[in-house]
């Protein structure tokens, strides 16, 4: 390793991946006068390996897999590899961290916890996989940090005062390879944690929660899955010393977050709901289950290695009038829906799907974008997909 700055950060750092978190990491390091080598995550041929010359640390963005040649070569040379959240945690001086992970519900639960802490008069920042990257967050008394499996792959000192696991279902198998590897990455949140908050029935030790727990108040946000998120947030807030009165205030007033069962508009008796964050079948199941009305369901996007068969069988039993298929997953979804006997049509893109669904929808029905897939085939991210859905719906006449 080369010379080291105060705080254990080397003088020369390679930041790999230049999206939101990578850019934040580089900017935070530059403020400390660290020498930064910036690299796109797609690099990795023999010539690119020269970027490691003189580097004492690699900071890896969540989108960069461990198999990236630069990462693999750094490890071979015994150069430390950190995730961006590890860097942010150390730059903030090892703050009081309330970490939230799980397959689904992370953003909603993190933002709900932020609302609860603010209701208690606590100085809190919500960061990580939601909102501001941790390395760009301001110092605060408490930091609620949403942590993805990708971010947890390369943490070494990051310690949660309270660590929350919401749920565990197959996801990101295209990246992790197996459910076991994905699960192991998620469970790293409990390394060095002072208190663990876990789902009842999962066989993990810690403070347990379930959707039917008695709560200080009923949550404003709809759906059984959101009551489970509220139960997790309640248990976590109590573990952090927040009184029930503030928890109740947060539960009653928190309106939810964008792209998660977000009511965009009601037009001629038809509700249009943006659930673009439902990037896997488990999340889409929750979206479908949240409504007791007939559904026009927009499905599809980029593939993540999931089997759509069980999901399609559940849709047959739900009140899905018709599915509208978009993106590269359309063929696999069509095969699963055919086998399950669920009516569908191939729309190709989101604009066509919205127009077709709105033309067929009857008063009392819900047009629900809950895609069960990632967005990267046609959109930069799920936020862009949700924003386009909003725009299309608002333009309906």
C-alpha cells in the first residue's frame, strides 16, 4: 500500500464506477486532497490494469461486480476493495447508523424511519441506496442508511447500531449467481451490529417483527406489506430509543415514497398507480395484493434470472383482467402467463401499454405499473420508468 492519509485512507484511490455513488465518493475524497483515479465500470482489459499503479485503495460502486477484472486484479495485489458505503461511513467518523436491508421495502422503511426520527426531534439523515450516497451525506446524530446486497459485499468496518432485515426472497440472481450468495451478502448487515431487527419466522436471532404486530398507530400507506414495513420501522425506532408517541406520529403522517404504489391520477373512475420500484416478482406480488379492485397490470423490463412461473400462477388467482407486456422479458412472461391461463397482450413499450390499458379499463379498475423486472432494457433506472409512466398518464385525455 502507498502512503496513507489521516483516517486510514491512502493518498491515491481508484474509484471504479462513475454513476451517482462513484461520483459522490470521488468528490468526497477530492475534498480531502486525495489523488483520484476515475474508471468506468466497463473497463478491464490488460491495458486498463495499469490504472492500479500506485493505488492504495479501490472504491467500488454498487453496479460493479466482484468479477470485474480491475477488482479481481486489485485483490490479487492485496489492494483493499471497499464499497462506497464503507468509505462514507469512515469519512463521517463512524456515525450512529441504522441500517436497513431486505429484498423489498428498503426505501419505504428507511424514509418512514426518517419521518419517525424527525417526529421525535432527532437530527437524522436518510442516505445510502436511497437519496444521497453515504459519502455525500452531512454529519448527523443518526443516519438511516438503506443498504443493498451490492453495497454490503465490500464492507469491513461499517457498524450498525441497529441493523434491520425486512425480508429475503430471490433477487439479483443474475449478479449473485445463487440465492445463498445473495442471502449471505444481505446478512453481512449484522456483522458488528449492536442490535438486530429481523422478520418473525426466519430463524434469525434479534428483535422480531411481523405484519400483524400491534403498533402505536396504523400506517397511512396502503397494503399489508407496508404494515409489515411499519412493524419493522417501529421495532427499529424503539431499539434506537425513540418513544412511541413519535413513532405513532410518523406512522400516521408518512405519505409514502415515489414509485412505490404511488397514485398518479384517477380518471373516469380508473386509478393509475406507479409501482415502478417493483423490480422483482416478490415486489410485484405485494403491489398486486395491495388492491381489492380489478387490475390492468403492466409487466416487463430487463431480466434478472427469476422464474416467472409461480408469479404467473398467483396472478391467475388475483383480479388481473389483463397484463400488458413490455421490454426484453416479454417472451418469458408470455410463456409463464400462457401456462397459467392469464390473459395478456404484447405492448412492446410503456407508451403502448398505457394507451391499451387506459382504452380497456372500466370505472373501478386500477391500471398498475408493477413490472416485476428491472428497467435497464428501455430506461436508465426504475425512477425514469416511473417518471415516464407519470407523464403518459397525465397526458391521457
